[in-house]
């Protein structure tokens, strides 16, 4: 059974930092591309960052230079280090896994990040 479990969300003041974690199980983690998405109330889910199986990364323009995605294949973990947080970063953050020959994307249940003073 595939599971993705996010953690690390919470309430933080503007300008603060948080580190999100996603623990994967039930998949051959090292061959999967991993993604962080987020969704705010009333908005569509948006891609925040991704890290491919080979290690290359990409970021949404809105977070580039502030967020860093990384992975630990041995521990089957993916991380999102978020710095200089803004109120508009407030959202539920989801971890997702994708492999081209897999029948589907896998998703976690999300972790809430709230940036507010």
C-alpha cells in the first residue's frame, strides 16, 4: 500500500521559516519524481516545486529563491524548506509522487501552513 505522509506545517509569522517533510512508503522511491503542491481556499491546486528522480529541481516563480526542495532516497523522504514566508504562502501543502510507468499519481493528505502575524 502506497502512503505519502506530510508533516511540519503550522503557524508562522511573515518572514519566518518552516520545513515540510513527506515520508513515502510502498513505492520504489528512488525512481519516482516527487512534487510539492499547495492549495488555498477558493483557488486551484498549484505546483510549488518538484525534484526528479535524477535530482534536478524546478520551482514556481512565486517561491523561487525562497523555497528549496530536497530528497533522501535512503530514507524515502522529500523535504520543502520554506524561508521568507509570506501571507500568500498560506495553504495546505501536498506531497505527490509520479512515475511514468505507474498507473497513477500518489498523493498525501496535506499539511496546513499558515503565515500570519
